[in-house]
């Protein structure tokens, strides 16, 4: 679930390389047709048309599976959010979480769920999997998930594997459509000093962690998926600007962001969260292609700009 999204489009090729047969849920009949016309079924990918928000639309047609992988998330645009939109996203998020549980329960197989590295650290603290998730900023959208998760863990069915990725960057997703775009336009700003730490992970390395979890099936475990580098918002943003050959972003006082974009965006952008990926590396035998943002950002920016040049030539 989420196989046609940003992370999913990097995960599918890796699973095919490992000779897995994959069933992808998509809302779009057009996407399903494209997959079929490209011969994806012969490669081991089958499409099922259905909506996570309406499980009755597809659950009866699902073939048996060894494991259900949920990486689907509601779509939203960064910016100020009304109370009505916030509640709607909360309701969507709980559906995106509860539907995979229903599917895995029906199919009698384990489930990989995707949460996030929402920890609040101070000073030299480093969070690991034993830390409780804290809901602040945009993470508050997932608050309704917590009691459902606790109930499933206590019940023990379906068996769960919890994946907690940091902010995923790479040639696509919010990184390309928001951060890269704003940096290119000179609109990107650092809130406050930018000295806060935010976990990051290149999309290719994130996908590889999921491959390892799928193949090892460590049910009952949870894993922080972040790179080895502990980098601040300022360090990440400055290197991003350098890779793009644009001026480094200026700062903006936090109170202005609270007024313009709202409290949720302010809390998300100023979160301080340092994490350890030791458990994922040791337990899953996970190896990173891009150990830190210093290796990952140049690759991500290069891929985006290569895509842009290819599109210009094609146009």
C-alpha cells in the first residue's frame, strides 16, 4: 500500500531485484493499465485497484500474501492548516493505518507499518527505539493512531513490524516539490538559528531498509530508519544550496513563521530530534549507500537536475 508513491517507486525495483512477487494497491485505474501495458505483471507486479479509505472496494479481491507493507500516507501541502483540514487529515490518517491492519488480519500475515521519528531530545540526548513517540507539530495528525497501535500490539494480531523513518529526501516527494523548488526560487528560509537536529534518510537507503525488514520479517520489532549523520537544519540546508549553486538560505524569526504558517509548521521545522540507527543496522544487517547527508544530498540534487534536463530535451 503506497507502492506508487515516492518511497514505493524506489522500493518496488529493489524487491524485483530480489525476485519477489508484489501486489500493488492503486486508486488509479489508469496507473494499473499503464503497469499492465508495460508488462509489469510478467516481472512479478500485480495491480489491484482500490482506495485505502474504502477497503470494501478491494479487500475481497486480494490474493494471498506473505506480508502486507503499508507506506501510504495522506497527501497534504505544507502551510497553514485550518482546524477543519487538520481533523480531516487525522481521520484520513487513521484510515490509512487501520485499513492495512484489517487487510493483514484477513490475509493472516504480518504487517509492516510506517510511523515516524517523532522524538523530542535535549542537549546530547540520542533517542532509540525504547523512547516513546511524542506528538508535536505535524506529527499531531497521527495522534489517533496511537491507541489503535497499542491495541494491536497488546492483541498480537496481526503481527507487526514498525518502521520509523526520518525525513525522506531524494529525487521526488516533498523534498523535490517543496524544499528543492523553494530553494531554487530563493524562497527557502531557515527558522531561527537552524541549530536543531532533524533525522534524515535518502530514499534509496530507506527503501533498502524495508527490503531487509520484508525478507527477515522481525515481527514484534521497531526500527528507526535514519542515516549515520547527526545534522542540523542549517547544515543540511546550506549544503543543499551549495549543491544547487544558489545562495545559502536566510533566516527568519520563529514568531513570523507562527503567524504566517501556523504553530504546527513552526513546531515541525524547529523540532530537535537526534536518533540512533544502530538497531536497524545490526538487526536487519542494513547497509547505507549514503551514510550521511554529505553523500546523499549531492546525489539527490544531481538526480533531480538530470530529470529536469531530460524533460527539457523531451519537451
